[in-house]
């Protein structure tokens, strides 16, 4: 049994990116860049006005003195001449500054009479000019490889003036839930010994949010030959197979055995954490297989801790990228931990983190409330409210 940090280091070292493809910018949202993105040209490409007003040569402009308006500069249609002392050009926000002009005086200070304009006292101190390259220079790195194309990053990608982007291939994920007791939601109440299969829905949602394509999701009874066939079918479809349940050492725990005919080679088989000690990761037929516990809370916690780093590596990101640990205060006391590193579900309040009262690994109702995981070292004594703890968005 290895520690959490050791398991993450193995994922970082062994899980490799799947490759890349080129897609149109319009289709790239939420994808992950496989190549750095450089700006084709500077932004702005030349000095532009930051306000609606008049472009003037500052040294030759005085409040109350009349200037001749010789033209107009609009975004996309700049004034083609040059501004001389005693002249002004009507200008709009984002329009290029005419040669000879170095200041935009806001229209609120202007009094226009035909082709003449005067400016009132107090039009300073701002010059209201965005200098060429003040946002970024031509050739500047705007987005590094491994960047997820969030809405904000999409703006920067478009500003780089590239119609196509090189992005990571999305990992294809198949999910197999195991257990005789599982029934599809909506049908479990028809069988007295059945429970709704819930874990795969949460795991699928988490995988999709991380950038994966969920290509198959199925359940299988505790029948080893049938599960071996299901494992083979999933390996045919996916880059990563996630199997839930059957991870312990009982006579009907087949999560690893079902992949044995397909050459399962384990990277790790157990991690010293609570919840989720039975989590494991290996390869079969060149595909990754992640085994999660069957209990809903354990499954979702280990998916957050291990599935997301695996997917990050397949997408060409760092295994640490999804693990944005933060130091936050407790708003309520936190009990002691046992001999394993623990990840305590908590709720964020205005005063800090409030650990959930029920930390049982089978909880489902309380799982919907949890939005943080508090990382606790082994044998940690009770912690009082106000203590800073290490936490991860859940």
C-alpha cells in the first residue's frame, strides 16, 4: 500500500498524452491546447483611442483655444492624414490615432461649432491612448500548451489571430459498474434486493467535465466470465476504463480478475487513504484501467483525487493541474484522524469550511452537499475552528 503523493507521482511519470488534432477555433472551447499559442501581431497593432473624443497634438493645445476639425477616425476606418498643431480629428473608442496626434481629449470636455472645437479646463490628466503592443507584442506567448480553453482563454486565442488550434485528443472513457445488487435508476424499486446504480452517473459527469468523451457506461452482475467479456468490449472502445465496485478481496470481488485475461499490469493496487483505500490503477492491452470503490462517497472522492490527474496526463497536462490545494480556515471543529491520510468532505460557509457530520463512505444524500475535501495527515489530533487546513474543491 502506497501513499497518496506516491500514487500521484506514478501517474505523472507513467500516464502519457494521447496525441493531438487540429480543430477550428469555433470548435475548440473547453479543449486543451497541445501546442503553445503565439500572437501573429501586436495588440493593439498601433496606438488607438481609449475614449470617444478628439485626437490632438497635446503640446499645441490649450483650453479655450479653437482647433480646426479636419476629419474623423473610426475603428476599422482610420483618418488617413496627419494632425498638425491647431488641428483636431474626431475620434472614437478603438480607432487608430492619426499621425501627429498623441492625446485624446474626451468629448465631455469638447464644444463643437461647425469645423471648430474648443476644450474646457480640466480635460486632464489622462491621455486616453492605448499604446501599440500595450496588450501584447507580435510573437508573444498568449497561451501555453496544456491550457484549457475556457471562455476567457477563447478570447485570447481568437486575439492571437489563428483560425485553427492544435488541441489534445479527448480521452475516450468507458465505465463499468459491478455488483449483483445494482439496477438502473427507476427500476431498483421493483426488486426488493436491488439498489439504484448511482456511481457511474457521477463518475461520467466528472470525466466529461474534465474533458473526456464517455463512450460507454454499463453495469455487470458478479459473474466473472460475463465481466471478462465486458472488460474486453470496454478496452476495445476506450483509452481509459473505469470499473467501480468489486475492489476488495471477497469471493465475488472481480474488478481486477475481469481484466486478468487482457493482461492487466498494476501500477498501484492500494493507497493509504480514507475513504478509498482499494483504489487501483493499471494497464491492459495498452489501455489504462482505474478501479474505484463501489461505495458512492469513496468512488467520488477517489475519482476526484485520481481520475482527474489521469485524465489531465492523457490530455497533456500536469498530474498536479487538477489538484489546486488551498489553505482555508475551519468554521467548525474537525475530529481526529486514524492511521491513514484522510479526505474529509466539507461545506464552504462565509466563516470557512464546515466538515460534514456523516463521513460514512456509503453516504449519497450528504455527498450532494459536499463541495470541498479537507486533507488530513495520519494521526492528526482534533482541530479547532479557525485552524488553517489544506483543502481541494470537490
